[in-house]
C-alpha cells in the first residue's frame, strides 16, 4: 500500500503533476503531461487550474508556485519547503484518509457524519468504504457496519503504519507524547540494556498511544487462536518490562498485550542492529532453531553460494548482516500488510540507487526464493513486493560495502567533533596510501573494524572488534599502534 492510495483521484493526479515537474527540473509541456498520464487536454487544464487554486487556498502558493506560459508549465519551489507537505494537504481533503482517522479516534464510522461534514451522498460514502476495504485486504482487515474488523494485533499494526509512514514530520506527535510513556522507555532501557535514539523512542510512544486507545474503545478484541504459536525468543524479558510498567500505572494487562508489543518491538527497527540486545536476540534465535533463523539460513545460504558474501569478511560484520535480516524477516513473520512512505516515483529511484555494484537481478531472485520457501499459503504476497524489494536491496547494499576490501575505522572524540575530523584527516594522510582503510566520524548504528577514541566508553566499545584509545593522534607512538592493528586485521583476513 502506498501513501497515494488514500488520495482521491483529482488529488492523486495533482500530486503526480507536481512530482513530474519536480523531477523534470521544474518544467514540462502540456503535451508531455497528457502523454505521461493518459488524460485529455481539457482534463489536464482542469487539474492545473484546480491545483493553482488549491495552493492559494491553503496559503502555500508563495512556497510552491505553478505558472503557465502558453503550452509550458513551470514549478517554482522554495528550497527549504518540502514538497511532501502538499501531499499531507491532499490527504486531509481525502475521504478515505478521514475515515481511518475517524475509526481510530471514535472507533466507528457513520454515514450521517460524513454526509454532514464532507457533503457526500450515501452512495459515495459506501463506495469509499468499498475502496478502503480493498486497501485493507492486505492487512487482513475490513470495515463492517462501521467498525474495523480483524485480529487486534493487525488493527494496531495498521494504525501504527498509517500514522507513522503517512506523516514524515513528527513534530505534532513529539509534542503530544512529550511527557508520555517515558517510564516505559526507561524500563526497557534498563531491563534490555539498550540505548534508544529519538526516532526509536517515538515509535514506541506511538505504539503505546495506539494500544491505550484500543484498550479504551475496544472491549472485545479479536485474538487469534494461534497466538501462542509464533517463536518469540527473549519474550520473558520484554514481557517483564511491559508487565512492570502496566502494573505501575494501573492499566489492564494480559499476555496478549505482551505478545503484541513483542511482535512490534522486534520488527520495526526499534533498536540498532549493532546493539547488544540485537546480538543476544539473534543468538537465541539460532539456539532455539526458530523459524526466523530458518528464514535467515535460507537467504544467507543463497548469498554465499552466489558469492555475494565474501569469505574474508569478519564474523562480527556477517552477524550484523544477520541482524538486519532478522529485523526484516520478523516484520514479514509477525504481521501482514505494509504502507510505504513514498510513491512509485521514489520507490524506483531508491531501489536503483542501492543496487551498485550488483547486477540488479539478485533482489528479484531473493524475493523468488523467499516466496517459494516461506509463503506457504500463497496469499500474503509478503515476499514479492516493493517493501521486500527495497529492504533486500538495502541489505545487499550493506553487503556490497562489506565486500569492499577496506578496513572500516570509526573515530570518536568526546570533546569536539572537529578534532575527530582532524584525526581522520591525519590518519588518511599517514596510513591511507599504505593500507585499504576507510575512516569516518563514529556513528552509533555503524560497525567498525577498528574504533579509535580519546576515551574508553563501554557503550560504544562493546559493539566493535578492535578498540584503540589514543592520547594524541599526531604522536608517532599512537600511529604505530594503529598500524599494528591494521596489519593484524589484514593478516587474519
């Protein structure tokens, strides 16, 4: 499901016109647009007029301007204005989008409400319900008699996907949840030994917001009879964290709440694949021979057979690739359906941008293998779509970087990042011409063969293979010691 699927037809075309102009250096002819979108010239003129009026009515015509000069159409946009804001304005005018908002906030839909507030007929109302049900099929949900019907976990997952991926600007969500669920985040940090970045914290907050809303509005949630069936390694730890928090704030708690949170937490990139928890979870998956471990083994076997994974790569870096696969496969294992945060224009550019240096066919081959091996009922379509194409592509891109015969060196400086840049420059000047090294400023989510730091920090050191604490990078002693580590790595490879 794409963001655009919630748009009404006129807004969908207007969005495409904007994107076409944006991707075409801000200009196009009417004939080009007529040919591209297979519409008549009168229809195009109508959409262009509507678009100009829409931008003016929503007071963004100074940031985004459409002008016509004969057969030529021009787009002028302020450099700091994100074009995606226009899509949000389009969404707010779309009936299907407002129906989902109403289902979340009120728990039900009524024909009278939409006839009164959106000036539509009852026939249009029921047609929009039918269109929305077509979209909800991939989540295995449907609207019946004004209620959203389906498994409770899928309902919460759909709402999470809807609010997270349709709104890239999270400012309002940050403000709304600024002082909420912090106790739970702290419990997770302490019990799982994790450090969350702001995005991961916000994801957890959104899931909890949706969960508490559902606890308030839905008294008889549908729970699958097979809820205990999926493998959930380290469930006890996550269950204890949720139980502690729910008891502390005196909210209803059942084992199903814990199952739902576990499936969400282990699937949505809520923790770094370089975190100690990610490695512990992966190790438990392997020890218990879980289905997710089977999925990983199938894909890794193919990658090694095809030569995508080089034998020289260090075990720690290979484990990092495994962790990425575990997170992707978890989402496909625990949930049905997805919403992509972008449209067809962007999907193609993202996929193409990540395929070097592979041929491009390997992603399709991966999806074919996953479909044959994992999609037992043949209905989910979870393994042959844009979502898996993008994620397998990103993982292959990580592998491509891993296969570059360069030693990755991360540089951390606790006092001043500028000093860290000087360290990188000096390191490159002195050793870069002798050895295949790639030095960069330390990033928390990245793996390094060697970590250089001016202080010792257990948090950043535990994820790395080799750590060296330097006192003065200009000192020849420090440089000699780093060279020894580089030679050590080359010899082991």
